[in-house]
C-alpha cells in the first residue's frame, strides 16, 4: 500500500479548513484516513499561525516511506522538525492565544438632545409655583375655608349618584335594555 501525506478538505462554502492526514493513495480526497497529523486553516490572518502539525508522527510516516503532497511538503519545510519558520510560528501561536483587546471607543461624536417639552407645559409648573407663595401669604382661616367647598362638591356628587340610583330602580327591565327609550321617544 502506498501512503500519502495530504490534506483532507473540511469546512463549508467560503470557509475552508483542512486536516493534514496520512492516507492510502487510492482513497478519495475526503475519504478514510490512516492517521490525522495536523491542521491547516487558510482563513487565519497571520500566515505563520495557519499550520499545526504533530512533527513526531510526520517524521514517523516519512521514515516508513510516505510521500507528501506538494503543499504538505512546503508545510514540512517551513514548520516541520527542522523547519525554517518555527520561531515565527511559535510567536504567531502565542499572539493568537492571547485574549482579544477591544479599544476604547472614546467620546461619541454626536449625542441626541432630550426632546423639549411644549411651552404650555413649561409655564404650568411655573404658574403653580407662583400661586403657592401667594396661598402661604394669606391668613390661616383662608386655608381652612378651602376644604369646605371641596366637601360641598363631594356632597353634591353623592346626591347626584343617589338620584341616578333612584331613577334606575324605577325603570322596567325593557327600559334598561334600551327598548324603552325608543318607545318613550315615539
């Protein structure tokens, strides 16, 4: 059996992701694999952080005669055991592992002003404030006189309510339903 070290495509449309695998050369690209050896993510911004490989296992498969594909051969030269970009890869991986910092947005460039109240509503509290000192300046008997008209209004309201109750008691059920009103108008 001829063993190849090649990439197996995963991911989705417009978001590719690859696994570096040891496979039988007769197997389809995304088919059964013998062993997964690493990953390649082309969507990462830093090119040195894109490839991760288990170098011990890659060296084993190369020692038993596995042939790498062209792209995997490039990855092995750069990021393998004696690779040329190992320090850059480690620095990029450390940078990728750090938490992302979001800069302070600063002061907003535009702030909405609160909606202004209509002029009539503004004058009403001022007028009420102007009336309050005048009421305080008047004599104490005037303050006592104010509740009396309120009590008189309350007694008038209760009298009206009693009169309405008496009228409803004298109405017949037909008049309550509304048919009686039409007959009275005739």
